[in-house]
């Protein structure tokens, strides 16, 4: 399969994914998740408590497991972390599957929170076939760039949006050697990219949600851009991003300018 605006071959798994992925964290309702499936969404991210998503996935993966790419993980906590193997086994049971496509160590803030013993345990999960790919979600982008270049991990999840574009320098240039799968989140920057920052002229337009997802999808390094709609109307609007294709040059310039305004207006770093 050749990668396109709408679909990607996820890293080395060899599965074709729709590049707009769904997280059900905002509890849009099971009907909305089934609707996303009907519309061709086949990449999902879930935690153990995303009961709507888990229930729908458990239903649809039976007999069709290879049609879906499921990402989940275990969280690095302020003090320690949950038992990684127990978390993985529980997620397998919850989802009614014998493997997870992308198993991530989540919430890593800095390099020292990811010691070798944790990396080794994740590698074992992959050797055992319980995780097809392993990776981290990490806010230290330079560390992620080094890990991508080194090649042991084969999936990464990261913040990337019009206001937070640091991955363009720190991560994306380091993907070509090993081609890991890339999942992005915060396309709307917690909704801030959908409203006027104080420093933005009143007469100027502001982005639509679809433009925020198209901004991310216009970057070919991203395999899956997550969305977390709160309801069916948001899902339907977000899906138009797939049909509308890459942003025009003008809209790209606009999104970067607006992203800079949102970034500059922030009160504290998130
Ligand atoms: N790896 C990590 O460390 C990490 C960190 C954060 C998140 N995540 C995961 O990533 C998932 C995706 O989160 P995200 O922030 O990337 O999702 P997102 O789609 O960028 O943002 C979701 C929010 O955007 C608003 N929205 C979405 N579509 C809209 C539309 N059509 N019109 C107006 N507003 C719209 C909604 O706000 P309203 O609800 O206000 O309407 C919704 O709550 C999360 O659910 C979580 O599972 C992972």
C-alpha cells in the first residue's frame, strides 16, 4: 500500500490505518464509536477505563482482529508505575484479544523516567508477541528523536499541533532509519486552536476543528492523528478533514501564524 493523505502503513506492523484515529476518552457514546467504524476509522487509542471504546472494540475485533490497530499502554506515575505485565494482560482480557498493536509507556516526562529495566520489559512483551510494537509517549522530544534514531522502540506517541510544532525539528528528522509508527494527539491543543486568543485581531478568521486535524495530517510523518470528539456532530465535522485533503499553502501559513499566536498567549506551559 502506498501512503496517502487518508491512509498509512503503520510503521512495520504492515497494517493499513486510516490516519484519523479515535480516542473515546470524552465519552461520545458507543453509537458514535460504531459510526466512526462505519466511516472507516480503524485506529484506536484507549486506556483501561475507556469502557465505551473497550466494549465496542471487544465486539468488533472478534474474527476481524487484523482490521484494527489498537494502541494502549501503562502510565508512568509520579511515584513509580503500575505493574506493566499485569496492565498488559488486563488490557488483553478487557479487549478480548491476544495481542495489542501498540503498547506504550505513557506520560514519560524525561529520560530518567525510562530506565533500561522498563525498556527491557517492554521488549519482552514484543518478543512474546503480546505487543506488535512497543514505544513511549514522552514530552522530552529530543529524547524521543534519539530513541527513534536508535531503533529499539518501534512506535511513538507525541503532542503535535499548529501551536506545538517542535516535533518537526526534534523528532521527525530521525524517523527515516527505522520507520517507527507515529501517533499524534492534541490536534486542537485542548480546544485552544478553536477560539480566538487575546492577541488575535478581531477581523481575522479562526481555524475550524477540521483544519486542526488537516494541519497534522498534512505532515506525512504522522501515521495516526488522534481525535477525541465529544459527540456525533463533532465526529462528523472531524471526518471532513479526510475528504478535504491537505491544507492549501495559504491555509498552512494561516495555521502556523494562528498557532504561534496561541503559543505566545499561553499562561503556563502544558
Ligand atoms: N499520551 C499522552 O500522554 C496523552 C496525553 C493527552 C491525551 N492523550 C490521548 O489523546 C486523546 C486525544 O486527545 P486530543 O486532545 O488529541 O483530542 P482532540 O480531538 O485534539 O481534542 C478533543 C477536544 O477538542 C474539541 N473538539 C473536537 N472536535 C471538535 C469539533 N468538531 N468542534 C469543536 N470542538 C471539537 C472537544 O472539546 P469539547 O469537549 O470542549 O467540545 C474535545 O474535547 C485523548 O483522549 C487521550 O486518550 C494522550
